[in-house]
C-alpha cells in the first residue's frame, strides 16, 4: 500500500461524545483516500474511533505495510498521535500529518517524528508527496522536497515552509469521499442503540468567511467555496440508495451563508423527491421565516445556531457579528416552521462576568432549544482569542490550553451544572429537579 491515513480519536476516551453518541466516520480521511486513489496510488484509512486504544494500530501497520502514513492532527488527540507516529516510524514508514493542530504546533509534531506537515488543504499536496516518494524510491529528496507547495519540514535544525498551495476550485473536481467500508456498521450500530436511527455526513462547502475570535481557520482560512447544487443532491441520492441512512448531517461550517444557493437547493431537493431528514449549522440572522419554511420543505429537522452568550457585549468580544435579538428571532422562526433548534453555548470568554452567565441561562430559557451544547472557552493557537490571552496562558490540560479566566475555574463547572439542571426542570418539572437547580444555583453564586 502506498499510504494509510489515520487519526488518533478513540471514542472510549471521550466521555462527552459517549454521552451524546453521535459519531461519524472521518470525512476528511475519506476525501484523501478517494483523491489519491484517483491519482493512481493505493490508499486506505484506519478508523480508530471504535478501537480500544493506540495499541490496536500496530497490527494494522503490520498487515497493510504502507509506504507512508498520514495522520490527521487535532488538539485533543496530539498526545496519542505521538505514540502512533512512533509505531509507524519503527516500521520504516514515511510519516506526514495535516489538519489544524499540526500547523500551529509544528515543533511538537516534527519532534514526535512527523517528517512533513501539510499546511492547509490536504488532497493535492498529499498526492504530490506520494509522487515525490515514488520518484525517489520511498525517500525524501531534500533538494526537491522544497518545490512542493503547502508543506513544512525540517532541514537540519531549520524548519522550512514552502509556498502556500492554492485551494481546490471548483470543489466538485474532488471525487466523493471513499465510504465503501464495513466500518460503517459500527457507526450505524451505535446510532441505532442510542437514537433508534442511523446517520451519515456530507458537505456542500468548505470554509467560513466570518471572523469569530475563537475559531481556528488553519486549513481553509477565511475563504468560502460552495459545490454545485445538483452535485450535492446527486451525492445525497447515492448515500440514500447505497447506505439508507435515516438522516443526513451537513458538516458545513455555515450552511445558510448564501441565501440564493440555499433556496435553490431546497427547491431542487423537493423537485427530485429527496426531502429526507437532515440537519445543519446556520447563522441566526439568516434564519428568516421564508428560509426556515424552505428548509423545512426540503427535510431539514434541526438547525444548530452558534448562540454562545446571552450578553451582547460578550458576543461583541467574540466578534460574532450576531446579537441576542437575532438569536431569539431565529429561535421563533425555526419553531414556527417546525424545525428544532440546537444551540452552541460557550462560558468563560474574556470579558464575561457572573451576571453574563445568568443572562445566558435566561436566553436559553427564552429560546428553549431542543439541544444545548455547552463548552468552556479555551484558546487555540492561530486565533484572535489566543493572541488576546497569550500572556495569561497557564498550561495545558487534556489537550486544551488553560488561561486566566474571568472567574475561578470551579465556577464554570458549577455554571454548566446549573444550566443543565435548569433545562432538566423545564423538561421534567418536579420537586427533585427544582431542588437540584436551586443547589447548583447556590453553589455557582458561592464559587
């Protein structure tokens, strides 16, 4: 095999995802396999999601004997990736890495044994690296490696960064992801066991032009590229015919960005008789009644909105470009169209006070989303958020950078529990639920 792609995500080590249990196959790896295979290289991907741990990687390497291993790097998986890189290097494999984390932690990835880091979009660059190895009998030629755009590597003690590589245009020149794997059975089984349904993911775009201060854009930058409508719907039709998932998840950073595209997409889905359940992420200010109605007709049953905070000044600090009023308006419009709302909420952003957390609780009461996803702010390198708190970084824990937060750390654990308890007492009112909320509200006040 020319190349084996892998990530280092293990569901068994992620209690939050085990609670949600909405896992999806790694779409990025599937795109890479499809693209380099079309270029004439033998490729596959190893999905670590349901494996017990990184020790399961060694038998896969021994069986497939890849010339090169390509890792997708993420902040949370970096410590585990190091051990898997060592396994690949011990077997004489060439090792590359890509994704948002390696770009910002070049030193760390190169130190763990990664030989080349892909900067930005991966398909064309990875194919160029495979061609380089084929031309040089499986070895890196330092005299010509620097001619490949979009990479970084060590030359002695010096890190070399080559010219940025142009993004793929049009997106539909890429083949569909390589999904023909029995690994899907494990995903479908997990979904059925928890939700009584199955799901698959796809994308209609890459990138996001907005400038939220905490968002990492190391792969696509501030660009936004969209696929052709019928190409997306053709892929939907294929997935439904081949795998028969109960629902589809569009992984786009921002599905509702181009109103005209969305309206035409929805109308075309209805015309082709493919109005199946799907869910998306949307900007609050784009979700007016007409667009919500169009999405509903096309099968959309839930829209996730980046609500983040119930305080306008905190949203301004985040450079969200959205107001509390717009979030509430989106919630009303979605509900009137019969679409569920999912809300992303972030606690602990710089500038947030205790009263702002209570304002976020109150916002959630008013919009009453069917799904609420809470997180505590943590900076990532390469973001405006990181630049703002760089001098206040306290270290790293569980793959996340800690910084000097507005309130004591324990406040945010208690705030989350308070909000969850408040949601529970609205869903299942009773003395016990009310007492649990009162407890965590008091503890939050004391923290």
